[in-house]
């Protein structure tokens, strides 16, 4: 589906609004959107081609307004591969943001740590990813007006933007580690053997989202930054039983630091 119909609806509902930054909020991280000033909220159901989320912790609302002095479009909810509709569920939303003027995507997620020193409740700046989702959101015909057939992924998580996040984290006293995010389809949590395999592959955190969005964003020319809220140690690394409820609870704790970090970054970015 083309993104133009969604662009037309957004322009009708928020005349003259042009987001500079798009933000995708992961499980339990919706609190950031509450800080947006002059907010206009649009349910995904009103936007052609936007996903219908079926996951607890994902509201399914696009919030437009100002955050840290920057015009932002905030996605409260995303489409996951495990919902059964492929990897391109966020294609229309992201392409619509690019068409409206966005230049940067900040993507957040709740993730499991593959390192004992990367503890639950902490944040990890993503510096690269490994795609184990058995697919790619760009499979199929390519629209050359959106992006190239073979988009490079060398600097997928923009090094200059990452440096900006590290500077803000240091100034605010927020612990921020950096590492590689490995994406799996879910919805089952990983086995202890899979966690050991991911460690050997060089990953630092594991989750069930983000990578398709980053590929789609780079394809259409958006720069990308990614932050994981660490909610648990991977299976076999601790005695804590994993559950989605546990994920939401720990994401809420990390979300306070994430909110401060993103607003601080946007204040610098806008300046």
C-alpha cells in the first residue's frame, strides 16, 4: 500500500505540521509521549496502511507535537513479525514520516541482555544489529521513488547521532552502554541454548522488533538511532522467570531514564 493516503490524512488532521524526528516507542515505554507539547493524537485505525497492533503495551496511536523543542511524530505501538502479517508492517508509517519532512528515526525497544554486566533497568545504545528474523521487509517489488533496490546498511545506526546520545547521557548521569541488538521473530522467549548461540555471534541484547523498521528507515533515507531498555537477563543467565508482564514492569523503570535521554538529545539536536 502507498503511504500517500496516510500523508493526506495527517495533513488534514494537523495542518502545516512537519515532523523533524519520528520516534517508535517499545513495550512499556509509552510514557515519553506524555511529555509531548501541543499534542495531536491520531488512532492508527484512522490512518490508511497503519498497523492494527494486537499486543498489550502497544497503544496504536500516532502523537504529533513538540518534544525538547523539536517537532516530533511519536508512534505508540508498532507491528511485530509474530503477529503474522510479515515484516513490512511499519513501511507505510515510516515512509509517511519521510514524506512529511522527517530526517531522523529514534527507535526504542524492550530487550533481554546477553551480558551479565548489562543489567535490567539499564539502557543500551544500539550500534549495529543482526537479523535472525528469516526475512527482510524489502522483499518484493521495489519502489524506486522511495529508495534503492539494494540499500547499504554500513552506518545503519548513525555514528554522529550515537555520539550525541552518549554526550547527553554523560551530562545527565544516565548509564548508557553500547552494543549489538539481535532480532528474532518470537513470540516465544529464547531457549538457554539460543542465548548462548547469540552470545557467540557477538550480540549484546535480544528482542523481537526494531530491525525491520531500521531497514525500512534506511531504505527511504531516514537516519536512525536506537535505544534498548534492558528488562531481563537472557534465559539461563538468571533465575528470574521471563514473562511479558515482567518485561513491561522493567521497561517502565528504564523508561524514566529513556525519557530524560531522548528529551535531552532533542534539545541538542534542535539547537
